C-alpha cells in the first residue's frame, strides 16, 4: 500500500528554523516528483514547493511566499522528502502536507496531480 | 500567477440532489485542472485529474468537465459522505495554485 508519513512539526519562535520530513513507502519514490502543500488554520490549500527527481538533477521550485527561506530537498536512498524552513514567520503557521506528484516515466501523459497525500504535520510559529 | 476562482463558496443540498461547482482560471490552462475533496481534519483526496479523468477508486457519481478557463465538478446524486470542501487546482505552470474552496453540506 502506498503511504506518505510526515514528521518534524512543532512549535517554533519567529525567526527560528524547522525541518519537516516525509517518508514514502509502497511505490518507487525515485520515479516521482514530490511536493509540499500547506494549509493555514481555517484557510485553503497553498502550494509550497516541488523537488524533481535525479533524472532532472533534483531541481526544485518554490512559491514566492517562501522563496529564499524554505528549501525542498529529497534523498532517494532514504525514500524521503524534506522541507527545510528558515526565518519562520507567524504566517507560516499551517499544517504541511507532502504530496506525490507526476511520475517521471516515458509513458506518462503529462497531466500532473497530487494523487497521494501524507497525514500532515502541524507547524506553529509563535512567541 | 494563474488565479483560480471557485463558485459558490458554500452550498447546502439534500441527499440525491445534483450539485455543480464551478472553477474559473485567469488564463487558458487547457485541461490541466484537478479536483480534490477534503473532509474536516483530513488530508485532501484526489477526485479528478486532467479536467475529466476520474481517479481510481472514486465513485462514478463524481464527474468533471470543461477546458480552457471554465471547469465544473458535478456530483450526480449527493450522498451524506460527500459533505466536505472541494478544491480545484491548476497544473499548467508554476506556481501551482488552488481555488479558495467550496464547502458542501448535505
């Protein structure tokens, strides 16, 4: 069965740092792009960033709201996706989800969606 | 950035009703449009991708349509377990963007 499990959430002071992890199982992690999506309390979904796979040199994309502060990383040997969050602000308080993105396979039709999600990790930024 | 606008923001309907949610993109996105369902306290769940392709395991009462800038999600016969918030999302370019959500009460 396909699973994504996040960890590393918690309470952090403004200006602090935190690293979230997402461990994948049940599928070939290295074949997929992987993304982070967050949801502030009572709000909608906001895409945070993407890590591509080895075939695309592990390049990443980030939302403007986190660019320069957050970094999406992956370690395919550990089937793991990470979100390194620095200079955290109160508005970064949210549940952070990892999501499985497009499979980077020759026969893929090019249409991408987040078809598997983790359970979410709560990050609270407060003094 | 591509803006995604859903309507209505919320709706209330009865079991067996046909319900349609609209999603409009601020520019042409072809069929690069996905729909998700999120129940309170849970992670989102993919319902439809590429505007009209039903994700495996999703009940056939859900259907999607549209292309370009205007899209719809239809629930043909509303069930109690369909109470949730529904989001559209474009996968045409970066940054990926979501609609603000439509809360459905049954």
